[in-house]
C-alpha cells in the first residue's frame, strides 16, 4: 500500500518540477524579448526625432 503512495508522489513531484522549469524558461524568454523590443522602440524613437 505504502509503495503505491510513494510511487504516485514521486511521479507527481517529477511532473510538477518539469512544469515549473517550463514556466521559468518561458518567463525568462518572454521577458528578454520584451526588453529587446523596448530597446528597439526607443532606438527608433530617437532616429525619428533627429
């Protein structure tokens, strides 16, 4: 009985860890893209005003 519980907990823990890693990587990538696009917009703004 206890073995089934531990195996289930291990499987759920591994799945949760994988989902957490995917969410973390997605957040880092989207944040980086937002910063890059913001820098491009600022650069274009200065090019238009000159």
